[in-house]
C-alpha cells in the first residue's frame, strides 16, 4: 500500500487519502481494462472514487461498480445528480443499479454553477430536501454540491446544506476559490477539488480532456526541428501541478488516473510532496497562465 489516509473529510468522519480517483471512463477502452486500472489505484491505497451518470453515459458508474465488487469497505464513493431540475429518486435509482450498490457515500448536485439553479435546489421540497429524504432511507450517507462558480459555493456553504463541496483548485483557477476553501474549513465541510491539470490544458496541447486543439497557434516549433510543423505550447509538469494543489491542502485532490503511466506520475509527485513557498506558488501560477493561453475557454473561472 502506497498511500494512507491523510485528512478527515470534513465532518463525515471518513479519513481520506490526499489523492482521489476521478472519472476514468473511456468507451474506446474495454470495460475490463478500465476496471483493472481503477483497481490498480485502489491497490495503491487511494480510497475516494468519483463518478457520475453522464460520464460516458453510465459507463463510469459500471466501471466503479465492477471495480468495487468484494472491496466496497473503506472506499468513499461519490456520485452525482446530473439533472438539477428533475426528481432525485429516479436518478439515484439508475445510479445505484449501475453501481451495483445499495447506497453511496456522497450524493452531489453536479455542475450547479448559477445562483438561480442553487436557489431552486434550496426551496422547500427541492433537491436538497429530496436528498435529505434519501438520506433517511439509507441510500445516501452525505450530501453535497459540485460547482464551477465560487459565489454559488459560498451561498451553499452559508445555507448549511452541504457535508462536502467540490470545486476547482490548482495552478490556473480563480483566486476566489481559495475563499471557498477557507470558509469550508471553518465550517468543517469537506473539500474535494478538481482541475489540478486544468482539464489537461496545463500538461499538453489540448482544449480540454485530451481533445486536440481546433486551432493551433503559429510561430512555435516542437523539439523536432524546423521541419516539424506541429507546434508545442508551454506546459507544466505533473509534479508541478500536483505539488501546487497539495500545498493548498484540500481534503482530497481528484485526479484523472486513466492509465498506469498517469497514475505512476501522479503517485510519484504525491510521494515526493513538500509544500511550496509563496514565491514558488506565484511562479507556478505565472507558468500556468502561459501554458493555458491559446487552448480554448476556461469555463471554471467565471467573470467576477
């Protein structure tokens, strides 16, 4: 076992590893291979797994369900309510069926990133009341919110409805998310964070999640020399991104660990972790701003 529990996840009582396993579903990869990849991360000691119905149309949940057969104990399973305006129970029915589980640890309203969406969930009989009912039924242990907007997250924390909040944290995220992190700590609300790699933009030439750039900038050459037409843009290393995020110290940093090579790079960075100084953090932020330029929209940093 490489990783041991590090942080208590808010007030849930669960001690989580620094790293969590994000969505690794890819329908181009056979199901047994995806299952084995997830189990490999679990074998290294990681104990937080995140999924959602809309990750490859249920494929991610099926992977998680099969990977957890016979090893459910000690793993904190996060799943999502994707359709904020629809009843919770039928959505949870489908997720539990695909997961082959009777209950999940954390049910999170997914990508709730506007205040009107949140206010609808907070209304009497709305989504959070429905999740509370599922908690009473024993199908959900804890409730939370995932958002790409710091104002929404701060409002949810003020409403007192979340055991855990999920939000971006990494070298290229809005500084307002640090206020969310601090406020959640004050309230003993768990923090599970994503976008360490900026949807892959910080690590490679992509406009997000391994999609090739639709428009490639001119004037830069790769290391292949003058005859190589493929531009190579600035990028950060896995070690820089992981070290930066772990320095900010969320309860869990969710990473996409879809292949053994990706896992090994992230695991090595976490094992070698030492906190960055303020100057080092600032330098990485500057590098990240250069690395992400020209790589499409940054939807997790809304206008102030």
